C-alpha cells in the first residue's frame, strides 16, 4: 500500500487558555484548603511545646518537694528587717539569702532550665511559650525573662513563713493543697504571678474582651492569664499534670454567676 508523498506533518501539543485557567483555579483551591490546615498544625505544635515546658516545671516542683520536705516551689523568698518589710539590699549575715527573689529565680529552676545568665535570670527562648511575644520582644544577648511566658498562681497565698526568720518564704506545703489534681499551680501568663478573685478586676478576666494573650498598651498588662492557645491557656496542676483549658473554664466574672464555680481551682486550700 502506498503512502502519500510530501512533507510530514508536525503537531504542537499545548494547553488552551481555558485549560490553564482551570489548572490555576484547582491549584489556588488546594492552597486555600491546605494553608489553614498547616496553620492549625503549627499552632498545635507550639501549644504542645508550651505544655512540655509546663510539665518540666511540674518535674522541678517534684524535685523541690523531695529536697525540701514537701514544700512546693516558693512564689517569692528573701529576708526582712526587724522592723518588717522586704529589704532589697544585701543581707546582714552570710547565712541569710537576699535580696528578695521570685520563683523563676529559684536555684533549682536556674540549674534545670539552664539560665543563660544567672545574674540576670534570663533563659533561652526554648524555655518560654512559643506563642508568647513579650519575651521575644524583650530578649537580649543574655536570653529572655521566663515570667513573661508563665505565671505562678498566687491566689490565696498563705503569707510569709517566718520559721527560718529573718529569711521568709511564701509557698504551700503539699499537705496544705486540697485536691491537687484540680488546683492550678502555673498557667500561661505575662508576669510572675496571677491572683484570681471574684471581683471585676481579677487576673483571670482582665483583657478577656476583646483581647486574648498579651496586651501591649496601657493599662498595666501584668498579673494576667494569657489566653494564647485557641482562646484558652495551658495549665499545670499541683499534682504535676498539664492540660489546655478554654477561657470560660478559667475566668471568674462576678457579673456571670455561672463562672463562680471556676474560682475553686485557683484556691489551693479550698475543699
């Protein structure tokens, strides 16, 4: 069978404009679906890192109790003058530790977390909550301050213990904490402590609406629970376990009687 003579035909394979638009539309749709998923996954990873940090605080507290006969980490510690009141100067005798120090300046925390500069009590960024902007903004070559990420629960603190006067410390003994698995020890925060009450100006509620997490303007943003994670906060309980809790499971609003039930978890001695 003979074939027609003449030059062979060549065909170009190409997408039409409509086909290109369809492909671009599909890619854009996939990106639109994947980006929120990836963002959620990253947020969950940061929240998990924060929970790991708090669990480490719980382990440090367990070590402290073992070493100091059942006392939990102190909220603050130092020495006072005979006339009373905390003295910011150096102590009069070598055996009296001073001046006043906060929980994040505890020697066991310093050694365990690896303070970059023990003199300034600054830590590597890894020691703080990954979703806390204040520590990063205030960081310097010596690290970052730990208490811009986490706060100790100071609610109903027992007061200065004078058993080793002139040194004083303010903390709970494990036998004093009722229902330890239900009582908050540390939480996401912006200063060294939070004190929650049933007044309108308490640490659990302040800046709740419309803000979550840190507030960068006046009024004072100290002593505040930071709702950094999905409009909630990570919490360490006195028994050492951690969990995430929604904002409405933490804040106490006197204008909303249903929230008063949340107050008990902030009060270590409450039944």
